C-alpha cells in the first residue's frame, strides 16, 4: 500500500511538472533590468568584464551579486514557479536567507495598482532554490494578466534561473526602457543589508515609488570613492548620481575631501547630470555608546568637500544630511545596517530628494 501511495505521489508530481513550460531568461534573450551597461543585459552581474583588474578586487567580486537586478515580464499565469541556483551561502548572521539569496515578486495590474506576490510557504532553500506562486488571482483583465517585476538576490550571485508557467499561460519578457537610470554608488546599505527580502532594499523601494530605473552599485565594505570607480560611473548615462559611501570611510576620513572633489570633477567631465552627496546615516546605538558617534567625523569631511565644490561653482550638486534620513532606534539590526523599517526611512529620504531634484 505504501509503495502504491509513493508511486501515485511521484506520478502526480511528474504530471504537474509536465504541464509547466520553463523559460531560461538568459538563454531566451531576455534583458535583465537594473544594469548600468547594455552589454550586461543577458547576465546577472553588475560590472562589465573590462572592470576586472581596474575596480578594486573586493568590488569586482561583489559585482557578481545580483543586488538591484530584476526580470520584468507579463503573464496571465495562475501559477508561477521560479527555480535557480546561487553562488554562495544562503544567509548571514544578521540577514535571512530570504534577503541574501531569495527573490521577490511584485505585480502591476491593468489599473496600474501595485500588488506584492506572496510565495507558497515554506520556500525551499536547497541546492536548487524554488519559489512557488500559486492560485494567482487576476482582479483586472485576466486575459491580459499582470506585469511582473522579479527582484533577484541581494547578497548572492545567480548561477542559472528558470521561470515556469502552465503551458496554457503566456509569459513575455519585457525589455529595458530608454529612460536614464538613477545610479547609486554606495556601501553595504545600498547593497541591501539587511532587508528581509529583495523588494525591501531601499533602492528597490525607490524604484517602485518613483517609477524610475535604478542601478545599484552598492558594494559591502567597499564603497571607498576610488578614482577607478568614478571612471566607471562616468560611463553610465544617468539621470542622477547618488554618492553614498561615508559608512565605509571611517578609516579613510583624511581622504574624503580629495576623493569626493576629484570624483565629482570626473563625473563633470562627462555630463552635467545632477549629483547627490549623502551623509553617513548614523548609528542608532550612539546614545548608549559614545563611540558610535564617530560617524560625525566623516560627515564633517563630506561637508568640507561639498563646500569646496560649491565655492568652485560646480553646478547641479545636491546634499542630504543625517537628519534628513532620520533613522530612529527601531531602524537598525545591529546599530549598523538598517532593518526593513530603516530601509523604508532611507527610501523616504531619497524619494524626497529625487522629487526635488528631478521634478
């Protein structure tokens, strides 16, 4: 009897998967969204191959993480399965598997309403990770379906990925649009630490709220304002550059003025694109540990650089302070990286600035 039940389960599983059509985005020529260089659009990386040996080694290695990258497609499927493999460990001590290695899917309906898609629980984190979205209800125009935005893992690389839908459903990958992106160059906080899922990284929140493409060049522990990075940034035809590296400059505070001034001048050689300089967001543990207020030193140096650039007449240069970001005592995981609430505060502050600068 037990053998009969087991065979029945295997048969049902086989039939179910036989009814699913699988799409490998890279092999089918789908474009990956969120990359600064068109040459990357059929891969899951963030820097072009020519950056190897030019960008700092740590940055090059971290550029293989898919932070900020996404796949955009239209489908009317009532069931969507995403399966893939990652290049590293599933989680970190302060960040869950769903953020480090998970995907996150949002849908936009025919009326333009955004809908978060909850996967079938539990998600399987094994050799092959699988997210299963079932019983999808189309409240508007079921034949047309929804436009889906699938965010890729924040702190891991993607070896391969497939998206499956029933054979009677449609799936069409959508190309990257012509709009200039907002380019964020920063630290682990821009990289996505410590969002519980990719859609809650502040850069991805900003993308949804402003409907503007974002390029995430946050590199954990490695946003250090090197001239090679500004050379790479200058290659991107951006609508706004956000420079948010102060959290990695504690031990390099004496270099901040020089690197910011030179970096801004390098960007100005290529374009008059607005540039937003962002202060260190602060440590929420500073009121019980005075050493945690050390971030103020790097902000003083950033203000000096900003003042010097203003005195030189550099146009279209903007500035965001710690107070404008406004973290509170519930906003960080370990008094360094924002939790989901902290990510929302970062996003709110950036949206206010973006609206002011670009509108």
